[in-house]
C-alpha cells in the first residue's frame, strides 16, 4: 500500500534552488517517515534537480502524513 506525505522545506535546499517553505507531495511504500533516497528521487521529478540523499535530512523538512 502506498502512503502520501506532504514535505515542506524548513531551510533552502540544493544551494537555494528550492527555497524555504516550498512544499511537495511524496509517495512512500511505508507508513513510517519517508526515506531520504526516495525523497531525492521525488525532488528530481518535481523540481528537476539532482540532490544526493546524503545531502538532505528529514530534519530539513516538516513532514505531514496525508
């Protein structure tokens, strides 16, 4: 089963290309907190930016389960 999350940035990401307060929807197969490797893929598809999963952390986002 897939679970939807809304992620809102708490700080600029990708050298400021994604500003603080930007939000996007992320789909995860687990109901627990999203995996950053999967979030990096969602960022690439939503914003067209390559972000390494090691360059982001769950603390960078306000995560809300939908």
